[in-house]
């Protein structure tokens, strides 16, 4: 009886111990799962944090690259702006100079106009006292210059340039050989003649039939008849040379001798 009761107690104890062991194992298993889940959660959080860090690092690197690029542009713009500022300073200086010149334009115009008038008067006097060649052409040129004096559509600078051009033409006359047709009053009769001009040294004529020749005497301001036999061929040669019909050669022409002043 007693042995049977011990067996039952032992079995009950073993059952209790088994239950306790099962419960302990179940508790341990739950605890391990919880630990693993926590570890996995931490790992996932770490991965997410690392991904965020990597993304922030990439963004930071991109921002740094953009910053460096912008700073290079800023440095370039500073150099460009400095260059522009120097140009602006120079332009402002030029504007100041131009403004000062504009203020002086009226004064210059008042001074230039009387000068141009005096130059035209002097040119006219010179032409009238000069050897009388191409007189109509030279007088028309002077009339043209005088007519321009009253024109408001021609600047003072242009008027001055035209007068200088007329002076230049008169200067060139003294350096050239010239032949042209015209007429001369010979013994009260107009005769067609060929004129030969050698600068301002000599001005001679020869009738178209080559029978009569003459030379301009600047002292008496009149035409003087020339000896037919002495100058006829020389004048004919000079006319051919002036017309480019013959090569340059020596000519025996009447030239006034220089006088001591």
C-alpha cells in the first residue's frame, strides 16, 4: 500500500517536473524569439540609418560640388565685373571729355567761319592776280565755296575741308604740264588757239593753224606775240608732250628771268 502511494507520488512529481521543464523551455523559446526580433529590428534600423547616412553623404557631396562650381562662377564674375568697371570708368571719362568738347564747339564754329571767309577771299585774290589759265573753272570753284558759306546743311568742318581742297588744286597747277583749247583776242579778233601751260612758269598759245604764237607777260598782264620761226616748233612739241603724244624733251620757250628782290 505504501509502495503504491510512493509510485503515485513519484509519477506526480515527475509529471510536475516535466510540466515545469516544458514551461521553462517554452519561456526560454519565447525569450530567444524576442531577442532575435529585437536584434533584427536593430539591424533593420541600422540599415535604414546607414542608407539615410549614405543618401545624406551623396547629397552633401553634390552640394559641395555645386558650391565649388558656383564659387568658380562667382570668381569669374568678379573678374568680369572689375573689367567692366574699368571700361565704365573710361567711358565716363570720355563722356566728360566729349561734353567739354561740345561746349567748345560753338566757340570753334565762331572762330572757324571768319577764317574760312578770309581763306576764300585770299584764294580769289590769288586767282585774279595769277597767270590766267582755266579762269572760268577756277572762278566757279570760288563761287561754289562762297555759296556754301550760307548753307546750314553743310558743317563748318566740311566748308573748311572744301577750301583746303581748292588750295590743294591751286598748288597742283604749279606742278603740271597742261594743254587745252581756248580763244585769244589778237589784233581785235577772237582767234581759236591751243594753250600750253608749264606750271606757273610759262603760259603760251598757238593758233590752230600754227601761224601765230604768243606768251603771257605777268608784269604787263598782257599777251605778247612770239617770233614764229623761233618758237613755233617748240610750242608744237610742248603741246604734243602735254597731250602724252610725245616723250618728255627739252623745249625752247620764253620764260621770264628771275629778278633780285
